[in-house]
């Protein structure tokens, strides 16, 4: 039987021909797994005492135990367990685990996750040309998880950002033609560039949408903050097939009615499911559960896809429906049903064996026709991948950053200056204006009013171009202290926040030397680092090892006095400002943002909805 680690058109025909003969008993099967009962997700029915016959990595035959007409080499029995299909993620950024794909697989597969639609605009923004190479490497090395990449529409996120990757019609057409595992176009986030022909990203985005339609791929949406009925109608009319950003039941109802496939995330899952059930919602085929972003530390605590399913069951969904929301529903939406989503002939032999359905207690997980976990333990060896320089050397800053890079000069003779100020998750139409003091010709922070300095340092040009401004309600009050990170959605330049310019430079230089991650400077000393050596986003090591470094960072961070002011965003809370990695987003509903200096935004301060720029001080 041909190798089917990847889905290739030529080998797929030979695989199907072989499976047909195995199903008829005319060729030997490799394995058979007998289970106490099996969930048919197509009809939402349980079948007792079933056998799954496997050839290579695929299912050849499913039916009553003892009825298969052919010969089987190895037989396995789990009569006390119930089999359901391997769980799929309809929308997930594997990079947000901060583990390389082979190690992320070892973390999530014992939790039932056997396939993922990778929303790949994180690594794509770091190294777009190697996007597919990166996502297929782990599978080719033998990892049992299936990754279906969706090239990022947000590469770059807006016309005001640059570096790392640039995707348009030609690139998307090439991705879709190159590999059948490419399922479509990753979340279209820059809504102003979709509806407005004058937006500088209009032609690039519509080129990607066109290429995806031409190859009958799925165009994933991102409709954060979109509540107006006219906007939702326009969004659906433009070809967006889904949304994973709904926060409220009313928002879900409005988007569902306009034909959007609803991908529900854990933070709002219980409220949404409870309210829809109270409304009498019976039809759930247009829903899936999705993780979106979850760190390995959180996965170690909460779980993976199984956590999402349990939340849905706790909210009142029948377990069988909740399981459909991570199996057949996402597979159908992504047009992947020939390969994943059910325990049926032709599909990959991926099964989750439960010893209790109501609590979703997982005893074993099978993938590619073999057992890959027992309890919480991952059984196969993790493939050893020597990631090449294009993945390991991605922080391109060819000089040392200095305190002067973060100084904000005042006009001559001024004792105060007006300053444009933002706060984390600032979604208002206008920026904040504050009067700040000047000392020695430089505009100063004002800790008494929770004003500190935030900066973006370009990591692509080699020059370390720096945009800086004042931010409100975030960052350290502790003197000579700064935090820096190379994970900054979605362009993933380096961001830093600090109480002194020297500390900010020290933190950024630490990231430059170790090729990405986190760096924390306190009282002028580098006290903690976390290494993300792959793409500046991920680390090639076990989850527990990375989590240990993160816990040390949190412990050091707890010794610092962090500024805080409430915002209207549910994504912002007191303490260590880890969420600043998401506060650098430039998609809707953001307006005014700070990006690395670019031709369209020379100081980096720009309204991404209108293209307007403004001085940071005046």
C-alpha cells in the first residue's frame, strides 16, 4: 500500500484501490480493533460490539464484530470502551502552544486531538516562503497528527506592516495546487481591506479569495466586533464562510442566520450553548468547537479539544452532539470528510476510546491505525527534527539596540508635550491625548498617571527599526524594568514595555541573542528568559520543559509592580501582562495601533481602518 503520510492525488488512487480490496476480504488487513460500542456521527447513533478493520493508516471496513469476510494480521479488543472519531480542530494556531508541531502533537493527542486545521498566519508572517515546508515537516518525519494548513490571509496583516512573508493570488494558488492537505484560506481579518476598494490591501486580499474559490477551498472569516446586520450581510456576501469571534448568543444568532458556520471558543462557549438550548436550538450541524489559541501551560492544566467538548456537555449539549462538533461538523465544513471526521471506510484510522462518554474520560487514542496514547501518556517516540536555519534564525537585527532607540524627543524649549496614548485593546475610534512632562529635551513617562512606554522593534530588515509611544495602564512601575517578547500577533515583530529606555534595550538585546522568546529585566538585571528558538514563536522540546521556564518567568514577574487600568475589553486583566502579545493585533475591531515603521506609517502610529497617521507627540 502506498505511503499516505500526506494526501497526494496519485497515491490516493492506489490507496483507495487497495482499501476496496481489503474491505471485500480479497487482501489481508493489518489490524482489527473490536470495541464495546461505536458512535456513527453521520446519524448520531451508537452501534454495539463493532469492529474496525485497518489497512495501513486507513479504515477499510466497519461493522458488527465477526462479520468481516477477510483475514487480519493483528486483532485488538477493547470491549469495555466506546469508540468515537478522532477530534479535529476547525481553527487553531499551533504556534500559540509555543511548541513545534511534533511536540504539540505529543501534548494534545492523548486529549483526543488527531487532526488540526492550522490557521497559519503566525509562522507565515515570520517566513512565508517556507510556510508549507514547515507545516508538513513533522508529518513527513512520522508524527501521527494530521495538520491541514490554511495559508494566512493576514500575511501581512495590513498594508502598514511588512517583512517575513507576503501572500497574494499567486502564492495562494500555488499552495492549493501543491498539496491536497491545504484546505483553504485562513481567517480573513482585515475587513476594511475587503469592503473598501481604496484600501491598499484590497487587491491582495481579493486575489487570495479568488485563488481559493478557483480551487474550491474554504474561505475562513474573522468578524470580531461585527454586530451590525449590514456588516454581517456584507461579510457573508463577500464569501466568508465562518466566524470564530462571536462572544454573545445574539451575535451567534445573527451570524448563523446569515449562513456563517459558527466556531465557538471556550471563553464564551457555556453562555452561548446554554442560551441557544433555552431558545430551543435543535440543529447543530452549522457549529463547531474551536481552541484558536492555547499555550502549552494552559493545555497541561485544562486539556486540549477534550476540554472544549466537556464545556459543551456541561452547558447542556448531549455528548453525541458535542462530539459531532469536533468531528464530522468541522470535517464537513472544511471539505475533509474523505479523510477525517468519522469512523468510516477510507478515513484515517483515528479513534478516541472512552471509558465514560458523559464525562468524556479518555482511555486510549488511536491514530494512523495504531494506539498513540494510554491515559495521559503519549506512546510513540517524538520524531527528532533538526529544524533548518530558516526556522531557527529569524530574529534579524544586525546591531545592538540602545536606550536612544526608545527616546521620544520634545520640540526645543518645551516643558511639556501633547502625546498620543493608547491602552491595551484600545478599540475606540480616537486615541487618548495626554500632556506629558519634558526633561533634558525628552518626553517622559508619568507613573503617577499609569503612563509608560511601549515599542515595536522590527526583526526583519536587519536595521531594528523602532516605533515607540506612550501607553496607559500597562507595563512595570518598578524602576529600570522591562518585558520584551518576539510573539506579537500577528506580524510578530518584537514588542517591549518598560519603565526605562535602558531596560527596554536590554530586554530586546536578550531576545536578539537567543533568537526569540521572552525576556524580563528587573532593576536593571536580566532575571528571566523563555526560549522560542523556532520562528521566535515556538520551542522544540517537551511541554513540561517549556512550562517550567514559563513558571519561572511568572514567578519573577510576580515580584514586579505592574500598572493596570480597566478597559472595556474582557481580554485584559491585572498582573503580569502576558496578553500584550495579543494587544499588538491590527485587525478589526482595532483602529489606532502601533506597528514597526513603514512607508505608509513612518512613525508606526496609524489608524488601520482609515489609513490616517498622526504624530506621537506634538
